[in-house]
C-alpha cells in the first residue's frame, strides 16, 4: 500500500444550510464564491469578508456532492492504508446532523462513505484479509460515554481517559470495540449506538460531541507478514450555544457550559499550536522531524479530554476534512464558524501509514530464530524425520509447534500427536475433580496461588492441595529444578514434566516427561540425558525397566528390554553405518547368543558373546553377496566336527555364566531364542540396504516395535 495521495494540510469545507422559501425575509448572511474564495456579506451588500476554503457547498448542493468531494477521498485514503477523519462542526440549527447522517431522502456523508469503503474492501478481498472494528462514543470536556456499552445496573463503572497506545496514537483504551465484517453489521451497531445515545441525551437534556470510528486492519494474503492499521473517524461536534442568554439554569447550564468550554479550549489550543510550529518550522527539514514537531505541539491540547482526543484528528497525523456548517439565518455564528475554518486550514499534515508485523509475521520471525539456534543440519533432519523416530527435544517441539501455527501442519512423515502441548490441558481438566475447595479447609485443600515454601523464597508451589499436601495438578519450583504435573500425598505421582538447570542464570532444560509414582519415574516416559542420549519406554523405581528405545547422541539406536537402567534381555542395536546386532544382553553388555550383521561387507557373525566380546560362533557371507568388492569371500569351513566344537564351547560359557552371575546374586537362565536371530532381516535386490521388521505377533504389539529402516 503506497502513499500516493498528496495531503499536506487540513482541508476545510463550507456547507451552507438550505432554508425554506418563507424564511427568505429572515436571511442575515449571503455566501458566494469568487476565484476560489468564499465571500460572506449581508443581503443587499456587494462587499464582504473573504475566506479560503477547499470545498464550498451551497444551499443547492446535495449529499451526493459532499460524498463525491470528501467521502470518496476518505475511502481512497483508507484503502491506501492512511488514517482519515471528517469533523463536522457549527452552531445549532446549521445542518450538522443532516450533513453527517442524512435523512429519509438520502444517506449522509457517514453512511455513503462507509458503504463505498466496504465495497472497495470487498473488491480487494483476493489481495488482503481485512478486519474491521467499530467504536462509538460521546464526549463533553472531560466526560466520556461509550454508546456501545449499554447502561446496565450490574456492570462495573469504567473510567475513561485519553492516553497514548503502543502505536503512539492518542486514544481511549477502555472503549468497546465490536467487529463489523459487513456494512449490514455496521448499520446494526450504529443503530444500537444511536438508541443508547438518544436515551442518555434525554436524561441529561443536552447532546455531547459524537465520535463514530472504524478501526481497519488489513493483511496481505500472499505473505501475511504485515498488518496495515488505520482508522476512519466521523466527528459530530456539538455546536456552542449562548446558554446563559437563553435563561438556562441548573444542571442544563453546567452541561451546556462544558460543551462551550471544550470547544473554546480546542480553538485556543489550535492557535497556540500554530504559533509553536511557526517558530520552529525552519528546523523541520524532514517528514520525521515535522511529525515530531506536530507531536510536541499536541501538548497545547491537554487541557481537557475532548481537546486531547481531537488533537489526534486535527493536528496533522491523519488526513482531516473539517466541514463548517453555516446558516443564512445566523450571521455572527456563521462568521465565527468561517473564522475557525481559517484557523484549522493552517494546520499542516505529515501522513504516514502504520505498518506493523502481523501475528503470522511474528511467528515467521520466531521460526527463523528457532531454526538458527538449532542449526541448518538439525533442522533439515527434523523436517524430513519420521514421527516414529527419536523423541523430540523441547527446542525441536517448540519449532514444530511454531511451524504448525504458520502452515497448519508439520513437515514430518506420519501422524504427529506430540505437538500442541494439549496433554497438559487434559491433565488440568482431569484434576479438576480433585482437591475441590471445602469450607474450613481454605488453606489446606483446593486450588491456591503461588506460595513460597521457605524463608529464602527459593522454593514455591502453585496449584492444588489435598489435606495440607500437594495433590492434583501443580507446579513445584526450586532453585535448580522445576516440576509441572500431577501430585499425590505431596509427591510427584501421575503424569508430569521435570526441568533442571545448572544455576539460577541458566535456562531450564527438560530432562523427563512421563509417568511418576511416589516421587519416582515409574510407568511410561521419555528422558533427555545431559550427554544427548534420549530414552523412551518403561520405567520402574526411577530407572529404565521394561521395553524401551535408547537413541544415543552418536546416532546409534538401541531398542529392546531394560532392567535397572541397563539393557538386559533381547535387544536390537542399529549403528549409523547400517550395521546391526540382534541378540541378548545382560547388565548393559552383550551376553549370550547374538547375530552381528556387517551390511556394507555383506557378512554376518553369529554366535556367543560374553561381557560384550565375541567368544565363539560362525562368520559367513550373506546369500546375496556376488562380488568381493567390499570384502573377501569367506572360504568353506574346514574344521571337522565343528558343531560338536561349538557346543562344547557353549557349555563352558554356560557354566561360567552360572558361576559368575550367581556370585553377583543373579540366576542365569539360558535364553529361548524366538524369533530366530535375524529372521526378520531382508535386503533390497541390490543387497545394499537391509530392513529389520518384526515377525512375532506378540512383539509387534509393542508400540515402539522393532520396525526400522
């Protein structure tokens, strides 16, 4: 969206009210144009006062004329991404309401402009995604009323004040903003606001200044990284009145005086602002310096809420159209309006689109930072990984979660159910039925905010309590550890996640996520070791115990049975170079029958291992080996009665194991080999790539499986 619109100062317009034929004898002021000037004179007099203006709408001008001259430009500005506003002011009975809202014969400036804007916005729907909000409020000096917030007795009173927002704009932050995606919705909300305004007007017997504002946010669809923010505001200023001369007293006099004082302060602030800018104009050599000068000149408008809010519209940050309404039946009042227009016309503008990074843009930047921290190689491997592979680190999970928020999916193969951190929400919901608040047990039972557990405030707990102990869902924070999950009897029990750190300045590192029992890891869970190893599987008594998968930092992968933290039983070891071992382990070392396959050499070693060392067995070429390119062919075995020799060595190994394990308090049982070692191994036609698959039905039911490619 480019700023192609030349708008260097406020633009002013004169709107002359049409009168009835019978009012002809009461005419006090005549207006005519001469060479772009408006000349105001009394009836029957040729000479008069000369005024500058950008638009002049005579008594014969129609609402369509005003829209064509001003409303269409406001739509162009808003479509370009620039904020704009129209301020309609003048004394009572000069046609301000008719100019802005129209009548039964046609729409006013507000409705015609808004209709055209929605039409133009719809035409750009293929390029931009738009969100339109509406605010409608009234002001009188320092008082503010929200017309989209009805007067409900049960609602808490809101304090309204003008302040700067994060985009350096003066605004009223507490006002109700409703989304109006269509012009029909806008008209419905406008009607609702008008009804509220009229009911309040009847109560206070005086109208206040009205503000109708559209907040427009558009996002470019191709990239979606930027938001263009602007406002389109219509200000219906209440005309000043000589309330004292009319004999008005009491509360009505006070209300009318507030209107008059607010308008007077606005005029005075504009005069001082112009003087301030004129003295420093020579130093405003760039648009940015000029905008800073305008911002400083806003300090003259701080006398009341009304003038402060109006400074956002007329000081020069927005494209402002000031429409002064006059009446042929009012001479002094109309001249005062024309004089005010000359004052506003001198205020110069420096327009600048408000472009901020969108939510999608923030996520894309966040994703780029996360990718940079992990490194190109790790990210590439992650994006092409399988969901059945290594459990993700916390940094990898956060990266994929950001990716999913941006693109709606993750690039990994398979169904990924690990993202979104939905599990914690499920735990919280599950624990809601526990530790409910009970009368008389406020401090010891139920949900409590964070409390410190020691005088040094190095430990704290936030969450549910059961009979004076941690119970339910909560977060326990200590100097070097953080646990978030379920508790029972004051101990970690259920599902939860544990983080640790080296010191208070170090970041938290996730080390375990899964099931707990009596304060210890027990059940199914995943651990992340300091050396880079990742284990996923069963636990008992705070140690790996049962079926599990161990992903080592060097890329090797071990999956099978574990006991007391060590691999113990049948397991499959897969090396990064493609070689694999299928066999039995004891106390973390290969012990018993096993098969080691050298995939690149296309050879296999099958036999007995003890303490991780091969003791006896047979080495042979794989059936598909055709050449000696990678290794020499193994000659035919020449040993006589080799089967008897192997059986003898196996009996010796068995006796030694019984003795050694018995000394350690263990009973050695010769393993029953099923399925046969390597029975589930197959190769591609070229013999270069092996596949290890589960053939045993019982083993295949294990979720982590032995399915590896």
